């Protein structure tokens, strides 16, 4: 048996589906994987057989002093070589405290992360390299809202920044009247965020995924999403890989070089009837459908962590076409709401799609995450360190390695 390439600590929220895929993929490539979450159960990722140990790690809010102290203790006690954040907040916080941790983090420098997560700046950078993107602008503090064209999308300018104290981010909302617009602006500002306004774009959700390494986007996987949840503006409930569009890939690579991005990345697009993809988001951390990208291009996540450790990255050709993905729970919820052809027919179609598709949680050889999902409401004794005692290093044996 070849020696393990090392140990990776994955930080995630308890219901993070992407973290499960990361743990499974890295374990399959020989890495020892630990999970850090705000709860002792370890959540979805802690229930996976791919995880050898779970640790309680506080959420990334405020000064981050406690976060740095706990992560340092976990890394030193667990012998980890790298820390990965499976969410915008974890990834961005790790970037900002990287120089205070004893091991590297899988995130670009903080100024790059801030630039990439800035919705207004991302749109400007996209236009600068020739990518289309919805018009995005800042509302004035005391502007006359009657002049805002409706409907309009209202988003937080960024999902996380240093000093953030809120527990949850304010999700984007399409506002069709002035009352809804004023309310959404107030909610975002009350959370200490800056809102941005964006012209709505109708079209099919798609994405281009890869690992940015030495100025090139490797292991490219392009996908489209025929079903979303929540409908009609949510995440991929179903997705399938398609051939990589060479011009879209070229412009995307130029955008990432302009930003200075390195590592795993997903660029999301909406493509309307005119066939033009319009950039709407950049995910610089594991994303909901990362199981599809890893399924179409096995070794993508292994290459990501190797690059973060300055180790050689193997050649990564484009991913396979026609690989399918499903977020089963999301797709069933969608079917209950949309009822395409009737409830029974839509649910049946969802179940048929699931056969042979890649899943973020469902795997027969690793049932723990699904079992955790089904029994989560039966565990009232799972303490959240944010509302109990200050977080210390807690290690819990996983189901099986």
C-alpha cells in the first residue's frame, strides 16, 4: 500500500453537503481526513466513514481570536498538514488568518478572496475581460427608490468579511415592488452588509468548474442544471456535464488570472434564449454540486489540495460529458412544489433520475450522512458551543475509517 500523502482538516457547517464529497474524494486518494464543525456530532461530514476524527470548531465571527486558537490546537493535536474551508465564511476567514496558523490553508491571499467575493467588483472584472454579466450597481443610502427599475435582484455585496458577527447571511431576493425593495435593502444593511442591485437575468443555470493552477484552469468541467431548488432561483437539484465551451473557458481563465485566483473554483452562469452565458457568481470553495465535478473529473479535489501544499499537480484533462448529478432531497422538494405533469409523475421522474446519478450525500457504502439527515431532529442534546461553554478541542470517534 502506498503511503498516505498527508492529513487534511475540513471545516464546515453541520449541514454542508459539499464537505462530504471533499472528505470522500480525499480519503479515496489516500488522505487522512478530519472534520471541524460547530457541533459535537460533526454534522453530515462528521457522519461519513471517510472522516477519521471530528472536532468542535467555533464559527468564524468577530475577532477570530478563538477560532485561531482552536484551529491551531486541533491542527497540532491531529497532525494535520492543511486546513480547508467548505463555505465562503470558512474559506475567507482561513485566508485572513493564514499567517497565524501553523499549517497552510487551501485559500488564496485575503486580498484575492475579497476581490473574488465582491459582487460588484466581480461584475466589473468580468466586463473587463469580455465576459457578459448582469448590470450591477450600488444603491445610494438616501436614493429615491422610485427610480430603480423593477423587478430587481438585491444581494449582499459580499457574504463574509472580517469582523462579521451575524449568524446567517441574507440571501438574494428578486424584488418586484418598492416595499419589497426597501425591506430587502433594510435587512441587508441591518446585518452590517452593503447591498447591490442587479438586473434580473432569465436563463438556464450552468457552471464552469476547475482548479486554477499556475495561471491555467485544469480539470475543466462544464455543467447545466435542468432543475433547481428552491425554484426558480435556487441551486442545482439536477445537473449534467456538457462539452466545455472553449471561448467561455478562455475568457473565464483570463478573469481568474486578472483576479489572481488559485485553487478550486466554480463560475456560475445564466444562459438566456440568445445563447449568451452571463456570469452571476464565483464560488471559490466546495459547492453543492462538487460531487458532479469530482465524478466527471476524478482527482480534481486531490489536485486542489496538492496545489495548496505546493506539491506537483498531475495532468487534469477535461471531465467526461454526460455525467449526471442529483441533490435528491432538493429535487423531491422541487417536485412537490412544481408538480410537472402532476405530483406522482414528477416524483417518479426524480427517482428515475437518481439512478446512476452522482449524489452529494447518498452512497450505499457510506450511509452515515443520510442517516444523520434522517435522525437530526432526534438529537436535542447536540450542543452548539456558541450558546454553551467556550469552544475547546473536542475529538469524537467517527463511525469507521
